[in-house]
C-alpha cells in the first residue's frame, strides 16, 4: 500500500510504496532506515543529474550526494567550477585538487544522500 514519509532535511511529502525491505521508494529516491532508525536517502546518478539549476544544485563525490545550492557561489576556487559540474559525479575533480581536511569537513555539512 501507499505510505508517506519525509524527504531528508527538506520536509517534503513523499508518496511511494513499501518494497518489503523497510524502505520507501519514489521517483525522487529511495529512503532506507539505518541502524539508528533514521532515514537515509539514496539516489541514482540519473536522479542527481536532475539537480543542476542555480537553486537546486547537487553533485556526487565518493558515492555521497551533496546539495551545494547554498554553497556554489561561495566556492573559494570560483563559482563556475561547481556550477559547470552540477548534477554530475565530481569525485575525480575533487581528488585532483587535493582538498584540505577543512574543505572535506565542510562538504559533509551538505550531504543529503548516498549514491546507488
């Protein structure tokens, strides 16, 4: 049957079906319960690719998805670096720059899902 849930961090209603494995599937992603009973969302790269506008900008790095909608304009390397790669897996580019520990910690703040 249909069940409703909350999309991680956004408060958006989600309608989907229970798949029998404790997760709620919908067109915007899959919500999986972690060991602490908290929702953990996962997205495909195709789903991430839909988030490429200035106000809805996702990237994937190391199998994690980040919502950089509020950050890309403040990126120290220039806003274009993130804007041009919106909706993509940027692991290679992220590693090539050798981002500092501080930058890696900052990135975690924007994590919204895992990549599946």
